[in-house]
C-alpha cells in the first residue's frame, strides 16, 4: 500500500472479536511484520503508551474507535499506516476492505519470513505498565502444539494430519482476542483445521454465548474462570434443558480461578464435557493444568505440573513434594525471547537455572506429596479482576489527580464472579466515592475503576512512605463487612 513498512515492523490490532482480528494477525505474520495486541478498553494515555512502547508502525482499528484514534494520531508519529475496518473510512486512514482484496497468488514479502519472526503479546503485567512479551512464531506454535506436529516445520505432515481428521473442531473464544488466552486458543483451533466462531457483542453475555454454542454446534470453548462460567451455570440452572450442549466436548480456561463448585454445576448440564484449567501466562506456557470430567471429578486451585515445569525456592533450588514450603513455578524448554525493550525485567523473569533458560512469571505454589501443586497466586500486589490484570500504582496515580484527594492506596478484594475487584482507600475528606469513580473512569479502562472507595482521614503509610497493602486490604475488608457488602 506504499506505507513504507519493512520487516519486523509492528502492527497494532485495535479490534473487537471479529474475523478481521485473526485475518490481520495472520496477514501481518505472512508479511514478516509483528502483530501487537491492543486492549480496546484502554483510554488515550494507555493507548499512546502501548503503541509508543511497541514502536507501532501500523494500526488496524475498528470503526467504533475512529474518534479515539483521530485524537491520538498527532501523538503517534511512528505510525505510518492507519487501517480502518468498517464502512466510510476517514480520509486519513486506508480502507481495510480494499487492502484485503485478493490480487491472486500468495503474498511473499521481499525479505522473506520464517519461524524466527516475532509475535508480541502485551500483558497488563504484575509489576508495572504493560510489557511486550516477545515470542518466536514457531515457539508459540509449539508451546500450544496439541496435534503433536514435529518440532521442525513440516507442511506435508500437517496436510496429512488434516486429511486424516474428518471431524474438525468448532471453537469459540469467549474472552477478547486481544488477550493471549483467547488468541492462542483461536490459533490452535485453526491449526487443527477447525472453524472459529466469534461473538459480535462487545461485552460478555452468557445467554448469547450459550445460544451461539447451540446455533453453531460448537465443540470447544475458551473462557476465563468463574467470571464467565458462573453466569453461564446460573442461566443453565434457571432453565434446565433450554440449551442443548451435547455437541460441546471441551472447555478451557486460563487467567483466573475456576472454582470446584462452578465446575460441578456445569458438569450437571454437560456430563460429556472435559474442562481443562490451564496454569499459563503470557510469559510461560505449560506450567500446569487441572482436568475435570465426570470420571475425574472437579478441583479448584490444585494443578498437575506440566512436563517441563517445576517449583523453585528463592535460591532457584527445587521444592520437595510434601514439604509445605512455598515456591515459584518455573518452566524450562520453550520460553519467550523476553520483554521488548526491557532487559532488566527480562533477566529477572527468564533466569538460567542449572544451565537452562527458564520462565518464572511469579506464580507461587506449594508442592503436595503426590507431586501436584496448590496455586497460591502471584506474589506481587497485582489485582486479577475477571482475567484482567490491574496494577495498583496506576490506579492510585489516577485517583490522586482528582481534586481534593491527598493520598490513595489500591488493593484487590474478593468478588464471587470476577475473583477480585478493585478497591481504594482514599485520604479525603473532600471528594466522595462517586466523584472519585467518575474521575478515574475518565482516565482509565473501566475494569480499573474502583468498585469500592473508602474515604478516610489517612491511608496510614509507613514512615518510609511505602504502602502496607496487606494492612490496607484488611482495613477495607473490615469496612465492607461493617457495611454488609
């Protein structure tokens, strides 16, 4: 299109769950470019940070975001091409539909392409702003290799595999494709020669999801723990027999707690279902999994370690099964290249252990006597709300810009559906809770807005100025308990 893009230029995907998301991602890889996921809930400053940090040279965006993008163009001088999905492209953007017109023959970039070309998965992270996890394309493919393809690319093997598989999967990623969980799931379905079904809604709708499973004879679904499954089983319990789930074979989840009770309720409506709860992250695949079926029964936070996974202490040594000691889950073998433009964080997360480069994202666990692990969560103070990661200091910073606020500390508190929600302890006394929420909503994505705001005379920081997140959390929980929440 004459935009001047070259090999390994970054292409940001600012799209909902639509066919164009996967089309654009695969087109970028075929052209030797680097796909970059973009959280469509981000506001102006968050988007600017992400695209600037990624050195985005092109942005593919949905027409619903045209006004937002227009307001950002002047702040993003590195972007050479704005590609608009939908009718009536603005004059400063190119039409995706016109660009996607087939011209015949395969697209072969002049610089070539291969498995060493990178793909970025930006994560909300647990210790700061979003970071781009850099995977080799072939490594990410092999990390989710459920079809046992050989380690070296062999297209004839793939063709034979597909010819020998008449029953192809129909997969539905319920979470946003902008998250690694849904994107890798959809890619795996396509690698199996299957069909990917996307939901047109911009917000999760359990009723729409169940109906789409029925209407499209979906065999595989990807969700995010209780945040998605609990509303589904609530509907199934309320209307037994309304949704025919007999074609559904597998449901997978990653990113947040999928509780035993919710799994058991779903199994009552779909007894043939196999539920796979993966312990994965953007930085590490294959840390562990928990499989639930009618035969195996349900479990909560207990996982079987992956074949290349192990649990280490603070010195990098292995944790003995049954010792009761807490350690971090590590994975050797296929791991990312690191974080884009962050060598310090790369060295910390991808250490060399016993001569082998590993990924240690920060998931803490104990190793049981039978070798399984009980997941305890991230050791940092990050908040996991419905699978979305929230960094407290970012929300604190936004709250402190509200007139009348002196100080603020943000923590996560339990929520029956989302796992956790954001709560804030704010030193007032001027602003009320609604004013603070509205102020933050104007600055950050909706899931980062505090659900609960406790206004007090002081947040009681330590003498060093550091926040005691544990004490604040206990204080907020006591306040919520007194309110009956």
